[in-house]
C-alpha cells in the first residue's frame, strides 16, 4: 500500500490539506497527518480544529513513505519553512527521488530549500519570488520529475487526484473522481 506523510502546522489551509487526505484515503493510500507543532491538535487558517495522526519526531526516519505533502496557508507555510526536521526530510526525499508535493504558498518551502532549481513549478500568486531557480508555470497543477506543485485552494481536487494517480494509477484516480462526482473540464 502506498503511504504519504502530510505535514500540518497551525494556520494551514484546511481545504488544501484535508482534500488531499480525503481523496488519497478514498483511493486506498495510507495517509499519516504529521503535526510539526509538538501537539496533535492543529487549528487551520479558518479556525477549524484538526486532530493529526501523529507528532513529528526527529528520531523517526519517515523514509518508508512514497510522498511528502505540504498544504499551504501563510502561517502554516511559515511554520513549515522554519522546521529544520522537515527541511532535512525534504532533502532526503529529493535525494532518494521520492515524490514531494506542495500547494498554494507551500511550494515556497521547496523553492527556498533549493528543490525547484531548473524545474517547472506553480504557486499562489505573490510567492513566485520564493520559487528560487524554478520556471514559473501558469497551470493549476504542475509535475516536474518527482516534484508536484499546485497554485491554491481552487486546485485542491485536481492536485489530490493527480497525487492519487501517481501512487495508485490513473484508473483509481478516475474511479475516485467519479465517486465524488468530479468532472474535469477536459473530459
């Protein structure tokens, strides 16, 4: 079974994080929501409380996952950016050529840590200067190698379905899209 770690900090954008969790779990992916705050109780950017599955532990390896996912939200993104353990894990996933995905403001975490050099990427408007070395795309969801970025809350479902297709195949992503009655405009 595919496994992802999704990182939560106070001020994360609830729809971006929880849409990915919901869609991936519907598609049979094991999702572990990891808090970087030291507590499992997280409060999103719109004051919605969420209970993380676990708290990030610097003594854990986390290399058993297939993907790391970072939701946006300004306060949450700033906390992700400042977390040294997450930074080190992102670099280890890059070096192991494992998937890393970020949406909205969170691609800035990847850019500021050198993970986007020479890659196509997208983000929420106003964060482009933090995509250091990236080629900015106007598409809502962009994959370049093992890096997936998305521009914001409006891209949450296409982003989550893209991640599901990477981990479980396009037919499973199509099945989940049908069950939730999501119809892409290109189909």
